[in-house]
């Protein structure tokens, strides 16, 4: 398995908020993307997500609550929960889909 530099990979992506799949470990898919301060519309998945902030800040909106996920922290999003990203989110985000 190769060494992965998440920040470098995210920095080379042509578009923000467009993830690229890096690999899979068992059933878990590992993706990375670049956040660019812009909001991202609400979405719901039929799978669990781990949202790991490598650098920067992720501002999640879940219902009427804002959750701030800082570098080195991960938020575990359960399947079926609607969530959106608020403006001001920036940096590198690793997504682990299960």
C-alpha cells in the first residue's frame, strides 16, 4: 500500500468539494477532498461516514445545530442523517464511507 499525503493530494484536485477515492480497507472506502470556504448543500447517505479533518475546519449543520470539527478531529455521521456544510469550512477532509 502506498504512502498517502492527504493535503498534497487534495491540493492537486481540480475542483473543491469533489472527492477522489484513494482506496478501500475492508468495506470502508477512503476519499479525500479540498474544502474552499463555500457552503455545500444538504445531503443524506444510506451509509455511515467518518469525516476526518486533516487541516482547517469543517462546519457541519445538522438540524438546527452547528458542529465544528477541527484539524485532528473526526465526526461520525450516521446513515440517514441529513447534513450540510456551512460557509467558512476550509482545508483538507478525509471521508471514510462504511
